C-alpha cells in the first residue's frame, strides 16, 4: 500500500504544471545573474565607500568568492537564499514542480559551498557569508555594520 502511495505521489509531482509557459519560464531563468546582483552591489558600494579595497570573483580561488579582501585575508560570499538553501528563511522555498531536481541542484550548491569554505580555511582565509535576506531594507544597516566590525577585527597583512 505504501509503495503504491509513493508512486502516486511521484506521478502527481511529475505531472504538476508550471504557472508559466515553457518559454516564459525559460526567459525568467535566463535573467537570473550570478554576478553583479543587487545584494552584491550593495555590499561592494558599502565596502568601497568605507575605504575597503577588494577584488571580484577571483577565479583561481575555491568557490570563486564574490569579494576578496587580500589586505585582510578575507573572502565574502553573498549567497542567494534560494540558490544556496538558506534554512529557515522565507526566501528559501523548494519549488513544487521538479522538486527532486531542484533539491539535487540546491544540495549540490550547499556541498560546493562547504568544500570551498573548508579549503579556504585550510589556506588561512577568513570567511564571511552574507545572505540575501540579511541585505533587505529592514536589516541591511545592521548586517553591514557587523561586516565592517568583522573586517576591522582581522589583522592586516
């Protein structure tokens, strides 16, 4: 009985239709950027305004960090809550269509993040992770203040 119920649920999930046409969904997904996102631009603008100089998207570093501050031997990752599986966040909702595919995708991102962080820590880098939800209007000032305090607490190279 249980096996039949599970297969019926899988069939239901596979046959759920999207609220958008295939073309509209494809267009929407193609507009999602991985660089120069609004949260990233807010952090970059804040850092530069406060005298911090940085490099962007350093390809030869594990995880290709969004912001690298060599003077502080610190990297900043700015994660989208959905794409990086921010547990307990209202912006992280698993889609109802192709659920298994999305969970594999998001869990893969989480594993990649964890591996990159381990490698960076092993190489002596400080890691700061900021979440998209922390950079919303209601909490951005506190988040950026914590970021500035954290950077100032690290010894200079």
